[in-house]
C-alpha cells in the first residue's frame, strides 16, 4: 500500500511499514487543501491531530483503506462518514495508556502533597513546613469516569495505595479487580477524588458543569487527563472558589486548539487566568500520554494493527 504520513512520529513506524513492503511518503508542512489534492494517490494515512479529517477530505481520498491515528481519540475524524466508505480507523490507546495512568497519579500525589507550591517557595527562600502539610491517599475513595484503556491504567496504578476505587462507564460490566463499577449516583455520593478518562463525545462535552459538581455529596479533587472540552472552566473556577472542588490537576484545557498543539489565542480568558494563579491547581500541556516510551509504543501499536488487518 502507499501510505502518507502527515505528522512526524517515531521512526519505527516508517521503518517497519517499509520492511513490510509498503511505500511511505511524508508531508508534514503542506496545507490541508494541498494534501486533499493528492489523496487519491494513497491507500492509507497516518496522522496525530494536524487537522480535522472531514467528509470533504474523505471524498477526495478515493482509494483510502485506513486512517491510522497515533493517539487514543478519534474526535478529529468524521468516523460516521468514514464508516460509510469502508475506511478502517486505527487508533492506539494501548500505546499511551500506561503513561496516562502514571501522569494522573503524579498529578494527584503532587496536589495532595503541595509539591508544586512547596518547590516554588523553597526556591524563593521560604521554608514553610506547616503551610505545606499534605494529605495521604490511603483510605480515600477515588472515582473514575470512563473505564476503558486509560481509566483501567489509572486504577491499576492505584493498587498498593489502600484506596477504594469506583468506576462509572456507559458500557456495562467493565469493572475488574482494580475498580468496582457503580452508578453515577453512587460515585457522586462516595468519591473524594474524581479522575476523567473519557473521549470527546456529545455525552461528555461540557459534562463537568455546575449541576454535575453540585451532585457530589462532599468536596472532591478533580483530575482531567482526558479532553479539555469535558469541563466547563468557568464552572470549575466557581467550584474551586466555593471549595466544592478542593483542587484540580489538569493536563487538558477547554481552550486548546483541536490540534492540541497550542491554546486558541494569545488572549487569556478570566477563568483560565484564575487557574494560572491558583495554588491548588496543577497544569500540564496535554502531555499525560507523551513519554519517551509511549512515543515508541504508539507507533508500534499502529504497525501491529496494520499487520493484523491487512497482512
């Protein structure tokens, strides 16, 4: 097959596809219009999140057999239209689930132990022990919404911390030895920590809003390593101010561009400005699944699935 690579990934991707007899072309700079004009030449494309693959793009790709997404989500692809054209969609959540699980745990431990503020204070010459007294995870109840690859990876990382782990998912019977599946109502009643591991869908868009937050029976800590669009930032800030949410670890933001490579603009919305100044908020730039190891594993997962489907 002739395969067009639209984003640069680990070299193992092209190397192994070439060894399998496929022709690989790379184009990391051309406009979407220019890419569309030559899509009729290709059987497959490999992309991260460079641009949205919509119906118009797919209509130009008259010989396309597959789209490989080097990442977990498929929200930048018109999956419904692709299905009508018989195009196989290949994602790689297996490749970065461990990284996401570790990052979520890191955010939680850093929040509980005030590591981000303590580090800054020490560097500034302030030795504040009592002000930086932390919390222990042991004995807490952790709620996970979305118990697929990422949610399961986070639950696995929580083993050994002596916590109760509850999960909620729209799919039945996904609970396992690491988490007990419960209703959303039970999760909101018991959770002291909430970690999001959901894709971007109509159901999850702006899911974490004032009504959702107020349904919790006790204040909780929020982790989001999923998608920024799941959280209404203004409502999150209001909850932080009222202490309905005790703190937040956010790897993703509502203000990201769809490419996930930058924020929407240079202007800073007031809600985002609050997050930037809040001591009980830790931010990272959508890198939960972005490790040295996952860089290789994501590429290898795509290769393995192409082999499985086409060889």
